[in-house]
């Protein structure tokens, strides 16, 4: 071996070791340290107290309160002893639901012909009588009228692939039971 190639190989090992050391340090910083205590106690900057003129102006203005819906007030007035703080919607089971689906192929005009299981020869309809039940959560049935009331006069954007399109179609099928959708614009090149 040439001495110069041995020197280059040693440099590569040193560079790899240095990069590994930096990555381990960064990983330690991200996983172990508290993100809220980024600055040390010696670099704390004291802010001067507010002047009396600023506080007088702030107290003279009436407090601005956002509008609160009646449903929110009704929810707030209920006792919160049985309310759980956390609910993981992704952990659960499919359970039988005798009430069935809220829409069918016949009741929804948004379902395309290639998505229509019944017209395409699916012999059973038992799949309509199941619902998702998250564990440790009480998930209420979707209320389309309430949803439309909350979302009225708001702009919506649905972005995604064919799975997202299926979810949007399902949402439209449920919402069309309350009020038919008015199509404002549809690019014929896309579905």
C-alpha cells in the first residue's frame, strides 16, 4: 500500500467518526433534553415591568370575547366527571350495528358505478351492519345536520388520493341526507 492511500483511508475513518459523534450528540439532544428549557438559567433576560400608562390603557378597553355557540355552552354546563381526556380513534374493534349504514348505493348519487358493490354482484349486505368502536371511547354517531351548522360559511379543501376521495364521497353521502350539495365548479378532466 502507498503511504498516501493509507493517509486518505485514515482521513475517511476520522471523518466518519466525527459525523457519527455529531449525530449521536444531536440524537441525545433531541431525545433526552427538555425542549422547553433550551436556554440556560444564566442567559435569562429580565423584562422591565409595564408602565402605568400602558396598564391604564389596557384596563380601559373592554375585553373582546369570541362568539360561543349554544351547543358549546350546553356541553360546558354538563358535569365533566365522566369525560376522558384522551381517546385513540385508531385502536378499536368492528362491532355489529343493527341500525345499519346511514346511506346505501341507492340513496347516494355520489357513488360511482365501479364503486357500487351491489350492482357489481356482491351477494351479501351484511357489511352494512358494522361500525367502528374505538376502545376506551364513546364515539357518538355522526350528526350531519350539526356538522353542516358548524361548517356553514366556511371554506373547505379536500386534498389527497383515491382513498381520500372515497372518504369525501362518504361524507357527501351522509351530508346529502340533510341538504343536497350544490356543485359550483367541476374540472371535467378530473373526477
